[in-house]
C-alpha cells in the first residue's frame, strides 16, 4: 500500500484511478484485519496451560500474539488476575 502511495503524491485526489481504488481497497482490508484481531478470543484452558508451563505474562502475550492491555483486560474479565494485580487495582480505584 505504501509503495502505491509513493508512486503518486496526489493519488487521493484521483478517485477514479486504479491506484486510488487499490489503495482504498488495501486500507479497508487493514481495517477489517484490525477489527478481526481485536475480537480474538482466548481459550481459558490454553491460557492456564501456558501458565502451568511456567511462562511469564510477556511470554504468554507472545505465544497468544496479543498485546499486554488486551490480555490484561481478558484476564480481568475472566477472573484470572493475580492477587497483587487485584490489590493494585483496588489501590488505584481509591485515588
């Protein structure tokens, strides 16, 4: 997509051109891919198995191909936060 954009610095003004159509098509695919990834669901058993194997949260993030905040939110939603994380959350809510 970036290579196409670099071929014509005014591509966005030429809505009928093939370049414009291809760039917007690729852009839509990227948006859809982002939405699909944000809806990714983790299996609780998979997460617990990785924990039992002794993986750190960072290693689990890599294994599940997910960001820290997404995994944290998922763990919070499923009651899988550590006691320290729960305590920290409570302390932050008082401030």
